[in-house]
């Protein structure tokens, strides 16, 4: 069974990170998280918390490489700003299904760009008194950073390009691309 014919000439993106490279990195990050949380898993529940919608594909692949009993949950947030830049004003559009007090929480994000969204989110989650809180982001664009954000587990550092695919969208489309592309139009 071959891959679908993505990367056609008329598509508005070109491949930046291949599906194979993503799969390899998910395995490495999952193994690292498994090692780091094996001891903690004995003392409290582990919640892997995906940020909707961009992290959904990453969450599905990463979580299958975490060889520990984990809970999956999701939080929906929207950040206000213009098309290319978040303002730091963030709204929770869908809250967690269960409290995270006294649990080990690993937040799974698609991308840390300016850092405003994740900064707000981590501060909000910290007020709920988890036993521990860490951040796993698939992508980081350090050139755009405006807020210092500690990324405990990082997939890839990328240049200052608008990217799409593997969960990330252009106007809600193209989240289903199996690779990460940069926008060419
Ligand atoms: P922030 O600038 O607050 O770090 O990022 C806010 C959100 O903007 C991210 O969670 C992500 O949804 C979106 N975003 C930032 N950079 C990109 C990008 O290159 N491509 C796409 N599709 N979304 C992005």
C-alpha cells in the first residue's frame, strides 16, 4: 500500500520534514518519556494532554511509544491575533474532562511560535496543582520567540517559515498531511 500522492505541483506547500523523520522522532521522544516517567508512574497518574486541534496527529503517534499506563485528555484553546501572529490573548474553548490535581501532566503541543499561547496555557494548568507539569512540542521556531518557554521534549527546531500538515492547518485545511510542509504560495 503506497502513500497518497501528496506534494503535487499544484499544492501550496513543499515538504520540510518527512513522515519517516516524524515517525522516528516520535519513537525517540516516546522512549525518553517512558524512561523519565517510569518511576513517577508508581506515585501518581500520568495524563498526556493534547492541545486541540494541532496536536492530534502527534499525540496519536507519540502516545503509542509511551510504554506506561497513561490517561489521554484534550484541551481546546484559541489564541487571538492576526493571521500570522498570536496576540497572547488566549481563550479556553474546551476544558479538560477530568481534574489534574496531583497528577503528572505532559502537555503535547504542535508548535511553539511566539510562545504566548503555551505560556498562558502552562500558567493556567499550574494553578490546578498537578504533581508535575512538562511540555512536549513537536516544533519550535526560536526566531519568533517573544516569551521564554521551557520545552522539556522537542521534536524539531524549524526556521521562520509558516508550516502545515501533520496536525497543523492553513485555514483549517491540510491537517491530514502525513508530513510537515512549508507554505509556498
Ligand atoms: P504562539 O505564537 O502563541 O506560540 O503560537 C500560537 C499558535 O499559532 C500555535 O499553537 C499554532 O496553532 C499556530 N501557529 C504558529 N506557527 C504556525 C505555523 O507555522 N503553522 C501553523 N499552521 N500554525 C502555526
